[in-house]
């Protein structure tokens, strides 16, 4: 619940307090350990959840350009733009 909600310190404190008051909940010592762990590892946990939630490839790099041919030997004016897009895809974590 803490990680999926990406709780800040105020939300975390309120959540853990509620859990200690709940029958069959956690002790205050357990709440303190959870709070310390979340404060120290929040960024890593969040990154891990985001990486696990990706289904397919990710976009690593993208280059593009638009070419416009304005004149040809056989046709006076063409004015047909051509877009060239290059996308580099990669698997999650690679």
C-alpha cells in the first residue's frame, strides 16, 4: 500500500498510525522500522515498481528529418515532403 500510493512522509505517518491502532495490526516498533526503510529506499522501490509495470519495449532514442524535393529534371516543381523517422527501441532494462 505504501509503495503503490508513493506515500510522502506525512501520508506514511498517518497510514502507519492507523495500522498500529487496527486490531491485529502492526506494533509501533514495526511501524518505526517500516518508516525508516521507506525513507531510505523509497526511490529504489518506486523505480522497481515502474520497471516491473512496463509491458513492452521502451523508446531509447529518436531521430527525424523532413526532406523536400523542390525540383526534378522531368517535373518542374514537386513539393512533396518526405519524413524520415528513426526510432531505437529496447527491452526494459537493456
